[in-house]
C-alpha cells in the first residue's frame, strides 16, 4: 500500500511514568492520560491508525470504559525505562506519520534504587535523584524529517510569557513541528485551554471543553502537516 492510500499512522504517549525507589515503592505524578486518549479518539474518527502507548492505569480506564476499539493498538508502560524502550521499539517497527508526546515523563530518576524493601524503622529517609535523559531530544533523529512531532509543555501558576517562552524553546531545541502549551491551574470544570506554539513563533489559543479542544488540535495538526513548505536560499550574484 502506498503512503497516499494507507491510513495515517499516529503514535501517542499518555499517562505518567513512575520512579522506582525500591521493590515496593515508587514516586509518580498525577497524569492520568485522559487528554491523550481523547486526542487518539479524535484521530481515529478521522480515519487514522492510532497506537496508544499508555501508562497501565490509563489503559485500565480505557478498557473499563470499553474504548479499546478506538485504537489500532494499545501498549503499556509503568516506569521511565519501559516508556523509553517501548516508544523507540514502536518507532523502529512502524515509523509514525504523527507522534504526540502527551505523557508526563519523569524529569528525575532515583540515583540508586534499593534492591529489596527499604526499612520503615527510621524516622527520616533521604533519597538522591538524578536528571532523567530527555526522551524528546531523541525523537527527530529516530523518526526522521517526515514525522510530524508534537511536544507538550505543562506549567502551573506561571506567567503566560514564561509558558510561551518555554514552549517555544522546546519546539526549537528539539526540532518539533508543534508544542501544545497549557497551565495546570486553568484546567478545571471540564475546560482545557491550550496554546499551540509553532517553530516560527506563532501562538494559537484554543479554549473550550476537553473533548472539543482535542478535536480542534487534531484538525490543526492535519492541516499543518499538509502544508507544502519552501525555503529561500541565498545565492551568490553571477558576475
């Protein structure tokens, strides 16, 4: 099947990674993967073949709600290393046309995860963390230039100028096609306002209920990836 006739291949990460402390404990974040699930459903509605790489609790909610048929494939992860390994395995096996990194990936990893269970007898416990490698930095090299890469930038109670600046830096530094920026404090009562930040510095706000915002984002991505770009190249004058 040629690229022009096959379904659009979309890969979405959703949910949050956990950080292993010992055999029975971990640290995590509050991400549930609901917005990534909505984005995947919106792509499916438009005829795309969607693979969702989701946290275990994200996929459990999908199955509990009977939404498995919204996706071509569901793949699970729990920890950072599982997300990394399975993401790049999926890229190698079936390079996506569109990749959305909506998962909340751990910024820090436990420096020395304990083998066994740390004793609970002590009154205090200190844990050292080290910076986790940025997965998003590896995506362009792994996917090539044809994949439409979408990053997410989430802050909380930050000035909007800071949010837009960090989203713009993410786009440029990681050679993305788009970053979806939002502020956690403004996501409430079913509303999910976002700002779409483009490599050339554009900022497109979208407001509304979560499902409607997801639909608008997908429509924007589909329009954007079909734009035929050109580049002016300086040439020396002919003598």
